[in-house]
C-alpha cells in the first residue's frame, strides 16, 4: 500500500533525478559544438537536437552516511517531451508529456501527473524551456550565472521559483571546450550529487 509519506519521498527523488537527467541531455547537446560564448549561444544549440542518448555515472554524498553511493545507467531524451532514465539495476523514471512513470526493477510501480505536483510542474516547465532555447522562460525560474576561463566554462543554475527551492540550492555544470567534466547538484538537505556522462548517440548526427 502506498502511503502519502512514501509517495512524497518518491516524488522528491524523481524530481531530483529528472533535473539531473535533463541537465545530462542538455549538456550532451551543448558538447556537440565546442565552448558556447554565452548563455544565449548555449540556448541556441539546445533547440537543435531531436534525440540524445547518454551513459551516466552518478555519485551521491550525504551527511547521513559515511560512504558515497554510486549508480550507473542510461538516459534517452527525444523531442518534444520524452525522457527515460534507467539505472543498471532497473530503477528510474519515464516521462511522456505530463505523465511520469516511476520504475523499480524494470517494472512500473507508480504513475504521477506532473501538473498535479507543483515542484515537478515548475521543474519540467523550466527545463523544457531550456530544450526549446527559451532563455526568458528559463530565467523566470532560475538565476543563471555563466562564466569562462582559459581552462573551462561554468554554468550555475539557482532556483528563483519558490516551488523549486525545497529541492535544491544549486546545479553547477563545468566543461572544457567540448568536453563536459562535471554536473554537480547541491540539494536543499545538503546532499551532493555528481554526475558524469558519455555521449552514446545524438540526432541529427551532424550537429555543429
């Protein structure tokens, strides 16, 4: 039997995984064409991809446990609204439009309507704006800080929308030219998630 408490925990976990999954797909797109000069250049690239698949490695550090938790898996994004992220042990989610399925052991164990859960709705809306290259809509929910040095570029996303504040404090994305080094999320509870990924496939294949 699903309790309100366990459903709330699963919803929060799904929202955090969704954010990192979307960031992974976004960065796989951006990596196709070298270092963007600014956020607007990054947005222009994001709107050009139709499908992307990545392999990811995720590391979670928490003050409640002594040992970091690591997972691996695959993520697929397909325009305009399909995202599927599944770990090697068969856990994850599948999002199509407004409907999100929670997956455990390669089986669907729950289903959510994104529009009925404010944090998820805000998250999905803001990050779909990223894929569409809608910088104004993205800035409505996030404070963006983009910078470059000779060695790397960094993009920080901090939640402006109140619905997102309970989920995370900041997402930091670090890359060097066309190589993505790190996606790091500092959650609202102090947990830290670090994601590394490898591009497997992207359509169209000739993106520049």
